[in-house]
C-alpha cells in the first residue's frame, strides 16, 4: 500500500512548526502537538522512528536541524514513506544549492509549498525527479552563501521528460569515446555441516553498469537464463541451444528497464541513465558452484589441548585465482598458546574474536592449502562448560568467476547516429555468509 499521508510537518529542534501541508481531512490540525508532547518532550526521538499516538502513526526523520514528520491515519508502507522523505530532501537540496536546514526552509516558503503540491497528491507520492520538476517549476531557491554553485547543464526536451519516457536521462550527451562497463557481482551464502553436506546455499547477485554513451541509446542485454533462452528459441522458431542455463529468482530491475518488453520477449531492454547505476538484482538457489571446499578436523585432547587441521580446496578453474582469502577458525575463550603450520599464507591467533585467522593473499584455482595448529588452553579448577564450536567463516573474492553460472551472452547498443561502442564485462564472486560447521 502507498504512503497515503494525511499531513507532513517540518519542525525545528524546539518543536516549532516551520512549514506544513495537510493532504487529507482525516486528521486534526493539532496532531503536531501530540508529536511534541509524546515524543519530543519525553526525549524519545532516538528510540524508534515510527510511533502510534491516538489512532495515528507518525513517521519522522531528522535531517540537519529539521525534523520531517509524516502523519498517517491508516495502514501505510513505512519504507515508502521514508523513501519519499529521502527523495524530497534531495529535491529541496537541488533547488537550494545543496543546503537543507532551518534557514533554507525559512528562506524558501513559497517554493517549498509549490513543490509539496507537486510531489504529493492527496497523500500519494508523485514524481520527485529534480530534472523533471525543474522544467515547469522554474523558480530558483534562495541559496546559502556556503552552498555549491549550480551546474550549467543543457536543458533537456521538456515534452519527452514530463511524459515520463526517460526521466532518468537528459538529452544532448556527447562523449569522445563511447563505453559501457558491466560488472556482475555475486555473494555466496553457504552453511555446511561438519560432514561436508550443504545445509543452506544461495547466491545473491547484482548487475552494475557504468555508461558513457552519447545521445539517447537503446541497450539490449542477453543472459543465459533458462526462461530467456527458451523464449528466444520460441520467437526464432528454432530449438534452444545446448549449454548451461540458470533459473533466476527474485529479480528486481532499475526503473529504466522496459518491463513490457521483458514480459513478452524475456530480454532486458532499457535506455540507461548516464553514469553508474544498478541495473538489476537477483537470487539463485539451485545449481550453485561453490568456489571453495573446506574440510575441518578439530580434536579436543583432554581439557588443556586442541588439535586443529583445516584443508581448503579451490574448485574454480586453474587459470583463475582468489584474492584476500581469510579463514577464521574459532577456538575456546581460555586459549593460552597456539602453534601453527601452514602450507601457504600466514596465520595468527586473534584473542579479540577468539579465532585463528588464516590469511592467503592469492589462492590459485584447482589447488589446496592446509593449516595445522596446536592450541593450549588455560587449566581452571571450575567446572568446564561445553564448547559450542561456532562455525568456521571464510572471506574471499574471485574475479572472473560466478557461483551461479550467470553469463552475458550479448550486450547490444543501438543509437540513431550509429556510433561504435566498446563494451567491458567483468565478473566478481565474493563471500557473503560462508560458514562451515566444525
């Protein structure tokens, strides 16, 4: 459900109303008094940003020396409300030259009221893009002497922007060299038992793009996802090509992606924003390629000694390598002394986290490294509590490898001027929650 805000208030630190706007008649004008009495005067501003008072909900956020309070009388999407506040503050700052504080609000009453009428209608958020709003709200705000100077940007086509066709990109961009950088960054989340069986495993990934393209280009991205390959084969009336395909779950796109075309053709088509942005996010739970296998053996010898043996195998290709590999092996709190033997890298005992920390700067593919350690414990006369054995944790980064198997089949750039484009694609796999029980 959208925000459906009944009112919005801007208060200073003393609780005085700087400016307010009522969008619905389901709340009284004295609701701000309830906020001051029950929240500000009771010093509970830092406890929770959402409070319910007298049948109304208050969502509030402090920006500089100003509190922005949204009042709703029914069930509303809290995340949407705070997203609206963040976007609204960014809009005000674009008009005020980067400043947003009590002085900026007092100096721009008329402009703020005009903007509040445009960005919210009957309590529902509307367009908050500064590039679009500045096309028809041309009044300039009173800028602080400390604010940054406005940038001299070319004015985009008003008709194209206001219709919402490509509100995220302005016209007239020109680059000497047209380039597109595409990064596929994945995080592997794993929980493995001490016997080597996988208890939980999934991959969360995102596709990051950095575009430096002239004009108004139309891009088409092809991935090796199962649904997309089957749809492409269906449209071309030919059997699907053999090869690995993956199933993407929980896919979310940037607003620039043409969802109508994606639903019909299963291709990612979009007019990209200028610069860096996140094109899409996804999750995969089946067919995950684990970059590392960890085989731990931990033996408790009496009450004063532990033997630790950990073998780490890299499963990715021999021509690849992992960077910044860190293996954290937990030990009891009463550890007194440790002796290490490692085949590669360095290891030490970190008392602050009660772990043996094994670091390998560069780990080649299709190789294995081992750590052997003897841990001496402090002898105590009190009854010993059983050691819970927390899981072993790993950190790593593997360039040019994807645990999901996701690959870019093609990246096409079309622009009416027909210029040549250089495409750069990079794959990175990182450890999210990579844990092995011991």
